[in-house]
C-alpha cells in the first residue's frame, strides 16, 4: 500500500476501534494512533470523534473513508492486473475459518499453498461459524471457510467439499454393539455438544429436526468450544458426541475412541464465503481453486470415503 496511513485509517474506520484495528493489522495500538494522527495533521482536521471510550467518524472522516475504500479497491485491481500480466502472484490474504476446518484441514492446505506461492502472505483468523461470517460482513477478512449455512444474501458462497459426521463414544460404550446410530438413539445417552454458533452444533440440530426428533430432548451434559474439548469429554466418559470424522482419525487409529456412523448418514458441505460486491484479487481466486482441489482430494483419500 503506497500510503500506510490511509490503510490504517481505513481499518480503524471500518472497525470503529483502535484496539481491533491494531489486532487486525498486527500493530501496536500506539502505532495505529500515530498513523491516524499523522493523517489528521495532513488534512488539518479531526477524522474521528472520541467520546466515552467510543469513536465515530466526523463528517470529514466519512469523506476520507469513502475515498479510501475506492483507493484501496483500485490498488487491489492494479496489483491483480499486473500479476496477470507477469504471472507473479504476490500480496496479502486475510482468511477466517471455523474451528474444525482451521485445526484439521487448513494447516496442510496453507503449507502447500505457501510452498507454491512464497510471496503471498496469508493470515488466518479462527472462530466458530457465526464469528467468521460476522468478520466477512464487516470486511475484517477477505475470505471465510465455514461449516454452517450462510443466510446473508449479500454474501456469496462456494462449496469446497463434503464432510462426514459420526458418533463417538468410549470404546466400551453400549454403542459398541451397534452397527450405526439413529437420531432417536442419540436421546438415550448423555450428550456432549459444541457451543451455540458452532457449525457442528447447527448441522446436528437440523439433522435431528429433519428426522422428527426434538433436539430439546437431548441430555446435554456439557457445551464446549472446540473439537479437542469435545473429544476429551467423550474420552472422559461424560457422554457421546456427533463430530466430524476428520477430527478423530488419530483417536480411532489408537483405539482411544469408538466411532459409529449415523443412520441415515449425515454429510455436510464446507463453504467458502465472501462479499459478493467486493473485488476478488488474483491471490484470492488462486487460493479458492487451490484450497477447493486440495480439500476435496484430502477428503477422498480418507479410508472408506467418497465425496457426496
């Protein structure tokens, strides 16, 4: 970016927070404040009103923000066009991914992408599906990869691959004599669930609803915020759980956990999500194709898996 001050101002104005902007830009808060102050001195006017630990754009700030949006977009388009002409892929990409995807799929994808395109700087933010969608909505990130359904009509979604959901329990659990588990049978045992806002929880509850089972009848013993925490609770005997098959391959190989398929099967798509109207850089387009191909191949290479 030719003018770092404008980029910093744009981030603060978009998030209306110096602290959040500092986190997003990987800068200290005093450095962010200094950059904005320099821009205000250049224009000889305040760009933000600061009252009661909250900030808002002044009239001049709104004008600068409007132009900064256009300048930053044009800069991205320029980089994209030059990259197409030279075949040189470089730049930055801010990605957000829901917890399951970030922990079990993206590390390999990002590693291979970095090897192929060493001049691309990728930053990854991790949260549940709701959080990642909100970050796309407020332009905190360029691209999200989530497990849940996205209902915002201003956002575009692109299917990445399919994931299979299974039931896990302790190896000596009563389900060990079952070949599969029905939605109704999930009500018979203590249940460990992901937290509100999780794509895994959302798809599980919708699965029960489609099967005519009231999710309120689940005997939920714990609600936890990560796949690792859920696996630990199940291993500790606190209940059964519905999880992505990709998250328990190691535990199943070691015999630490028991897995049974759901009947009927439960498969869910992983989606890329991004702003419909936002300019898509060459870096983003290349990553979309690269990640879609790699994730699909990884899923298909799992034992007994076929993409649905």
